[in-house]
């Protein structure tokens, strides 16, 4: 055992990177669920975003365009879910699961010609002045730009939900869609926009894997990250601030268990791997399910 | 007679009927893959073997495959479906399909099964594997020479004999040329998870490793090493030549095609028997990818001499004196390991630190 081999600065820095894809996917899903829609297709939208982003980035040579392509790809796929559940009133759970399976297959098909190709590089930013601060600099201010984009999206979402009028409407639709409808708000439109935002964020999260973390395209590369994002939303009890903590917890455990192993610590990795899920269950028990948005998962039709 | 047994009987009869039907016409060969065919590693090479079978036999043989089949009860469903679909020969290409293959083989006595890297045989179940550890020995030799930090990172998959053999073979030959070498081992508990593999490689690099060996199937660790800039890697299962000449300096290539063709021929001829095949560099089941110029010429020459000695059988990758991790003697001077011990290897050799997870 040699714990000195673990450099805490590098550990915390890689924690921020490891948490970014699930953070992006989770913040999108949080907005979707706050509008009263349960979209279990996060995994499918992530992987579609991963392949769309990769294809665009390889063909244009620009990772930034790749991320934009990923967001559009994810949003288009989520729109399929939106049309089915909001206009055709299909069951949200079943449609979401189907969306995951569809996304996995679609991405494999789209990525056929892109296996083994390298993505254009996406260099880290070394933020001047801030990046030079000892300890804090390397941990927080020397990452690739998408880490900060993720944090900005979380901050913006928090502000939007808490202070903006539109955010209040979105929450009203999620808590009680009948009442929101009676007040004259367009429930379906709000929900479709939320679903598309969720798809775009999931796409960004997937593209972060294929363009920055791995960085290349392989089938099934999200490997369950979408499900972790769903767990984080519940863990965070639908609040953006706690979502950030949740994402760092899940990301941190992944990095920590690898570090402990490499340092030769004989903690059974199974315990570390299951710990975030145990925490999710514990949070659910303590917080009670009553915190969920009132209309979560229910179909809405104006005739009722 | 319950409904269940009636159904099972009917299923069995149907399986036999379709099996008999296929005999007169086309031979159908099924493949069960643990990852996607596009993984660029393990499953990719099995699929190359499948394509070689198609090319060799043309219309006489039809092949089917199912990819990304989880190692668990789901695999039984896939195998059952293949057998019911008229497959005459089914290759199950991952260690974790072992018990499932035995179970399904018992239900379909007329279908031949071939299980890769396992050790359970039956009348209609053969096992086959490659002596990857011979390639690992060559990797260890090069790695021991190439490392400057004397720390070699190893991304292991599951604690099974095949993986432990690889770690031991690599370590023995790295230490032989570099007594100060140290192995840091991460158990990823997956065969294929690019994000996790990239993460593991990054962690190893952060902890000082400048050579990464992998026993997982994706090319993600290669990309991580490339990003780090000064880290050496080796292709796993497939050549991964796109990452050459640096970081990827050599590779272990699995070549299943000759075996798959031979076994399919045996089924067509009716001469198929349950066998236990374990071939290495000699018969060509294990190939060593080109050693690039990033490796110094004398190291390349000694590595190639080692490949040649392994090919001819003049040298065995596990030749004594070798002690076990606890210091007890395993192989005396000049003694070579027997296949039985190798097949069930569950211990580290002397010098490796840490415990094998149980």
C-alpha cells in the first residue's frame, strides 16, 4: 500500500473531468423532470450525441462544431420522444426505454465508418492568473472548456428555475399541469422545449466522452452513464445545486477506486462501485419520494 | 406433465428438426460476441475469423452472430435462439459464457459448441484458447527496456487465470531485463468500457507509469497514452496499428481464422469431436504485431529473437526458477510450467505486489 502515490491535486482535477459527462446529461434530465416529464432515454440520447458530435468534429475538424452537432442530434432524438409522449400520449416510461434501445442501435449504424478514427484534439485551457494559483489552479482552472460550459449550464439552470418567470411557468407545469393549463399556459409547448433542452444536454454529455474523455468513437461507449445521470437527478431531489454534488460524488468514486487500486490498497472495489447507488437509495428513503414534481410521468391532454 | 416440460420437449424437437434440415443444405455457424464487432480489439478479431469462414466456404456455410451479449443468463437466451434457428456449430467467444454454454449444449445434443478461453468440456462442447501469455512475455521484455520511471501500469479485466497468466508472464520478462521494475495493476471488471479504460490509463499515468499494458478490449487506453505524450502502449487482441509507431510499439494479435475454418470443415465432414485446443505463436493463433522503430534496434532484435524461440518451442514463457508471490518455490531451475497449472493459475509470481481480488 502506498497512498503517497495518489496525488490529491490530480485526483480532484480528474474528478471534475470524470463528472462532466454525467453532470451535463443530468442537468438536462433535471429540467425535463421539473416540467413533469420522465424521459428514461438519457442513455440513448447520450450515445446519439456522442456519435453525432464525433462525425461532425471529424468532418469539420472543429470540436466546437462537434459539440453543437451533438446537441442538435440529441435534441432531434428527444423530439421523437416528445412527439410520441406529448402529442400521441404514449406511455413515458416505455417510450423512454425504447428511446434508449433505439439510440444505441442508431448510433451503432451511424458510426459504422468512424471506428478507429481519431477525433480532432481539444486542448485544455490554462486560464491565465487563475490557473497559476497553487493547488486550486491545477484543480479548477486548467481544464478543457467543456468542463466550464457544464458548470455554466448548471448555474444558468439554477438561476432560470429560481428567478426567471419562464422557470416558474416550467415548474408550475411540472407540479400541476391541469392548473397550469387553466391559467392559460401551453403545457405541451413548455414540455416539448424542456425535452429538447434535455436531449441537447445529454448529447453534449455523450460528445464529451467521444471527443474529450476517450476520445474516439466505439459502439456502446457511454456504458450506462445515462442511467447514472438519471440516478443523480433523483439523488439531487430535483435541485441543480445538489445535482452538482451528486455528479462529483459519482464521478469521484469512479476516479478514487481506480486510484486506490493503482496504489495497491486492498479495498474491495465492489464496495466503492456500489457506494453512490447506496447513497441514492439512502437519500430517497430519507427525503421521501414526495419531493418529486407533482405531475411527473403523467400524460396531459387539454380535453380532460 | 406440466406445461413447462411440454414446451421444453417441443422446443427440443423443433431444435432437432431444424438441425436435421440444415444438415442436407447449408451448414450454419453462429457466433456469440461479448462486445460490439467495432470494438477494434477482441470481438473485432473474432469477427474477422467469422468473415474468413464465410470467404473460405462461400455458399456452403451461412454465419450468424449476435454482438454485445452480456455474460449472464441473457447469453443462454441468445444461444438457445441460435440453436433453434438451425445453427450446427456455435462459437461462444468469452470466458463468462462458460456455464451457459454447458447448459445449452446439454439441451441441444446435436449442435456443436465451441467455447473460447474456458475449461469445461462436454461431448458436444470443445474449448479453445490462445496462449496469449507468450505475447505478454514479449510485451514484458519490451516494456522492461522502455520504461524510464520503472513503473508499468497494467489494466486488467477480471481476476481469471487467463488474465493472471498475462500479468505474471509480462512481469517475469520485464524484471528479467530491468530488476527495478514495478507493476501497478488496476482491475477494471469489464472487458469493454472505453470511458473506464481511458480513466484507468489516465490514473496509472498520473501515478507515474510510462508503459501501459492492457487486457481490456478497446483502444481508449492507447488514446489516453497518446494524449499524455510519452507513454508506451501495446495493441491488445487486435493490431491497433492506427496508434503506431508511438505510443503503440507492438501488439498481440489474435488470429482465429484458421481454427474457425478447420472446425467448420470438421462439422461439414462429420468428423467433429470435443477437443481442447490451446495454441500459441507456433501454430499462428497468437501473432506479434510489428515492433515499431520507436523501440531501440537492439531491444527490437532481442524481442524478435524471443518471438522466434517461442515459435519454435525452444523457449517456454514460464521457465524456472520462478517463485510464487509468498516466496515459496514454484518452478525449479530450467523446469517449465505444465498446462494444468497454467490453465488454473490463481497466484502472482514473486515480486508482484498487491493481492488478486477474490
